[in-house]
C-alpha cells in the first residue's frame, strides 16, 4: 500500500523547493525565582551544630546577588531548609562559591532525596530514601 505525503513548500525560482520557515518566537519569558528545598533528619546531639551551620550559611548568602530569603523549620521529625534565589544561575553561583563549599553539616544528619522540582541535595550528607534517583531536580 502506498501512502502519499503532501508538503507545502515554496519554490525558490530555480526549481528547488525550500522548507517552510517556522513562525518567529517572541522573547523567552524570564525565569522566576528558584527555591532549593532540603529535608533532613537530625540526631538530637547534632541539632545545635546543624542550626549553627545554617546561620553561618545564611549570613554568607546575604552577600550574594539574587539571594531572596532563607527559612529553616522543624516539625519534630524533620528539618526543612529553604533557600530562595532570584534565578537558578544566581543559586548556582552561590552553591559553587567558597563559603557554600566550605561549610559542611555535622555528623548525625541525614538527608531525604529532594523530590522533583525541589532542587538539589547537599554534598557530603548521607542520603535516606534511595527509591528516587539523585539527579538534576529543577
């Protein structure tokens, strides 16, 4: 069985057929704010050090362009650290900076794998919940 395929194209005058150009796209919409969310289980003896590291990080984040806010909360069983940045590239600049890379969370801290859309896990922290791959989570 033969199937005929029809294409609409314009001749360029010498018999060749030019493909139809796609309609021009408008400017890309600017990316909105990016919030990186990390969830932790913290042993009681590590809580003071854990909070201290996050206070130190928050102070350092405030000096970086695009930083919009930080919140550390505890619901009893789980700690949640949220960093909000104007754009993903500004968060990436922070995450690759010396202040971010030099502060590590203490022993006695485990991290849940971030859900898709919640961001990226901390480096050098043991992970819980291996049922979801750890990869880019924008």
